[in-house]
């Protein structure tokens, strides 16, 4: 197919607009965040009281750091593999991870619940809605913990401060902020990507005299209500929201309905497509055959990876876009350059649809124009919501567009943008999570392996792993790799977590069966790291090639993807290819790249 002159003109015009919007947002200082150690009041648990307890000095089979889906799934599969004493250590007051902390009004998942919530068949549960609200997801994490007996040895409101390998006993010593010093044969860190709050280092943020909190530490004592009921104490308050990403898109409508006035401070607008949530059709549910969830989950991942499939089992906003993107499996197919332009044109048509929806929804032309995203669809994680855009038609809601500069100064009374001070009673930080700091800084602990080597020292220039899950010099130690840590990336995070959890549990079960301590050979690790570095360095579903041209943000290191350490990348291929690589490695049964020592 030859590109028409009109299509060429459209692409040239879009590229120029996208480039202009990108350039005015470039700012190295955007990466600066607050030191959480100096702002403990912003990260304290507002939901569950801390229960006093005595320090523990016992032994367990495995310690799992983190009680979100990653930690729960790893522990569940370890339980099925035969391990008895499994201890989850979680800094929150219960299991759930991001779904424990994220209780803001309107919180829900943007991935279909039938593929997002794990082990639905095994637990004989069907979600109430196609897209689950946060409370139901948190309840499901508790259901998992109860089903597999994971509460028995769990420690909550506890942070691991150190993991130290003891060579003589072949055990990990686990130290915590509550004086614990217990041992474990295996250690698994399941920190997750949405744990460390990202609090922007805005000038004057410490001087604000009103109420200030992050979305994942919502203060219902101040706002009234809860995640699903009206906030009854904001009727005389002016509320500001910093950020227009996934969390902000969900909280704006509830805040608009409750506050006297709502100001939304925008640096870069998100894409907001139709959500169209609905209750689960029980008749449909009864027609599902065993194995339905894994088939549906794998199909969704393949579609959103851009792989060729004959059927779309999910058929939602995510898959519609990826089905529209041309693939390269044509007879005598196009050149790579032609294929890239076809994909770019399909992207442009999709973005034009999203921008047109804003014009038909938001009545004020100036507000509508400011809400339009001008970048390629994959540059930021897309959003889906049906109440966000209409909220800007309310007389008490105002969009404060910062022209790409973001909020630069906070005063005791409010926020300053463009030299204008906006007085506020309450300021909500919808600023997401830190995914760019050094790994051990985000996790909040260091790991000391053989010979006193530390993970922070070894990884000072980026991760060094085998498959993203083990690292040489740290025996019987495992990670569920977050993005950019030599694992993989996909839209459905829980799919990655479960596949990785299965792999780790397989390894530990084999080490138990053979009675060995396992470590990674340095040679195998170097070969895998070289493969990651020399490959495409997939950072976002095949989009790495144009990330440098994207609007600045988390996924492209604020417009400087080349400044991210080269080792900070994912397996060079789709997540499906990564899963298949791990499966083939397991099936060979040779444990290539590992060295064993008899216990």
C-alpha cells in the first residue's frame, strides 16, 4: 500500500505538533523527588493501626518481601510446591500491595478483571464487574492469602532493612525495622512497581499550610466518605489536584461532586478513551470451560504485544488499538520503514479519535483543547474513563494548564502557576510512583551476598541478572523484576507476576528436591546481560524505537531514554517471548547457568 499525499501531510503535521509539545516539556529537574525519609508523615499508613509485638528470632523456609500480587502469587506457588513455613513481610497493615494503599475515591483497575485477578478458577470466584473496583481487588488479595494459609507467619507494618547471606549455615538472615532477626533458606523480593511514592520536589512544598496527601495515602478523616461513597467534608473546601495520569483521571469526578471548587493542575494530558464498565454476565460465566482464564490472559497479552492472532478474546479498548496496528506478516511484506510509517499512521488515526471525543464531551473550547494529548498513543499509559471528561463541564471545576511546565512553586496558601497563586484548602498529589531510582533505594533495603558483596554495589551501573530473577553471588535469592530490571513488560502486570512466580517456585522446588544451594555462574549472567544490552532493550511493548520522541515522562526518563543505564532494560523481545524462553529453559531440565552446592 502506497502512502497518499494526504496521509503524508497528516503525518508531517502531527510530527511537528508532537515535537513542539515534547520540546516545551523537556526539563531535567522533573526527575527530582522528595526524600521520603524526611517526610515520614506523607507515607504513614492512614488505614490500619500498628499492633505492638515482640521481635521474632525464628526460622522459616522462605521469606517473601512484599505482600502484593507478586508476593502473594510467589508464596501461593511455593505452598503448592510443598514449602511449609512461608513468611510474607509487608510494610502495610495487610496484604494487597498497591491495592492496600490505593483506596482513593473511584479507584479501579484499567485491565479487565477476568484476566487481571489471579487464580479465579482455582478460588472459584468471578469478579462483579468487567473492570473491578479497588475494594474488590483488595478483598481478592485477602482471599488468596487465606486460601493458601499465608497469614499464618506474615508480618505486617514491618519493613525489611537488610538481607545477609550466612555461608556456614546457608541461610539468609532477615533484619527488619521492628527488631526482627530471623533466618530463611530462600529469600524473594517482590517489591513491585507501584510501591515507592513519587513526591515531587516542588519549591515550597513543605510550607503549605493546608491539607496535603498522596493519592495512595488518602485521608478520609479529612474528606469524609470512602472509596465508593461521597466525601461529605469537602463542601466548603477548595481542592487542588497535581497530576493528570491514571490516578487523577479516576479521582477528579468524585472530587468534583464533593468539593466547593476543584482545580486540576495539568502538565501533560492523558489519553482518555471509553471505559464502558458493566456487571459480569453470569450466563456467560457459566459457559466458560476449564482453562478459560489462562487462554484469555495469554490472548490479551499476545494482542497487546502486537503479535498476530486469529481471535481477540477480550475485545476492549486496549485490544482495539493493537488490532488496528499493521503487522509485518504480509506476502512480500513492506520494508521496515514502510511498516513503521503504517503503524505511525494507524496511531495517528487512533489519537484523532481520542481528541475528537474531547471536543464532543467538553463544552468549553479552551478547556477541550488543553485536554487534548499530542503524542503517540504508547508514549504514556492510556487511560479509560467515562466520568473524567464530563467533570470539566461542572461550574466548580477548573483546569489549570501549566503549558507543559508543571507546578513549580507552592506557597503556604496554595499553588503558583504562571505567576498566579491559586489558594487551596487541600492539595492532592496524584504524582504516581518512583520507578527510576536505584533498585535498592526503591526497595528500601540492601542485600549482602557471598564475600560481603552488596546488591547496591554490584548494581551501581544497572542490574546484573540471569533472566531478571537471580543474580550471581546471591545464592537462593530471587526477584520479581519490575520494569527495566531485565525481566519483561506487558499491559497486564498480574500476568507477568504469575509467570515469574511460577518460575521461581519451580526453581525452589527443584533445589529442595535435589538438596542444593543454587547460585548463578558469572559467565551465564554476563551472557544474559549482554543479550539484554545488545538487543532491542524492549522498554514498552516494542515501542522503544520512538520513545526518545515521546512527550517527557516516566516511560522515557523525562525525554532522555538514552541516559538510563543500558542495563536498565527488559528482555529483548515481547513478554510472550520472555515467558516462552523461561518455559523452554525449565523444560530442558539442565539448569543452564546455575551452579549447585550440596547442603
